[in-house]
């Protein structure tokens, strides 16, 4: 009898667990409630704050053309965070506001096209002219750090995301902003 009730209990637990994980649902990332791990809520809050602050600085204080390039954005936390997801979203939002980014990933290919244009093989009207490429005048850099501790049976994670704009000509940090999170999570991750 004990074995039968144990098997039935086990079957009910397995059914409950599999029912929780079945099917795919799409949700609005801006309405994510957050979780123990870094996710859409933290990304959206960070991007919104950084884009607003950076755009305000570049338009109202910098007041000259800005050509940004993303450099070392380090994750120094205790969890895996893909920092490129954050910088890509920041760049996308700033590009929509006509703040430009320099991307070196296709430099070699562009140089080959310019060289071909100088050989006379390419129609001069279609050839890529030399001397019009832009260099960055600011680097966007930063890091994510955290402090994790346990208080009253809860895991507390204090996380700080800091971004900076470095002026390449002067090496001066022209702009800096932070986004902070203090997440309290029950130590028991699994509940039925």
C-alpha cells in the first residue's frame, strides 16, 4: 500500500512539474516582473535610463557630432549576463535618435572596396571614395558588478550597472550613469 501511494504521489508531482513547463508563451518583455536571474526587466530599465541620460548629455551638453564606439563592457557579477544584449539595445535606441556608432567589424572589407575603386575597375560613380570614413570620438564603456548576501533567509543581490563615455581626444570621462538593482529572492527556488 505504501508503494502504491508513493507511486501515485510521484506521478502527481511529475505531472505538476511537466504541466508547468509545457508549451511556449510569448510575453511583452517590458512587462516582465523580474526573477532571481538578470533578465528583461533589468535590461529594459537599464536601457531606458542610459539612453535617456546619454541622449540628454549628447544633445544638450556635448553639442557636437558624436561618433560612439562600444568598448569593454564587462560583467563582473556572479551570474552569466550577456552584456552585448544591453549595448545592442542602447545602440539601437540611440541610432533611432540619430546618435551614430562606429563599427569596425567590416573595416577590412571596406578597404578592399576602396582599393578596387582606385584601380579603375569600378565605375567612378559607384566606387567608394577614400577619406570619408569616420573615427569614433567617444568610447562607450562600463561594467556590471554585484554584491550577494543572505539576510533573513533571502538572497539579496545588490547590482550596479555603470556606463561611461570617454572623450578619445582628451581621455576625459565626459558622461557617466548608473542603474542600481536590489533584488530579494527566497532561498527556496523550487516550489509547487
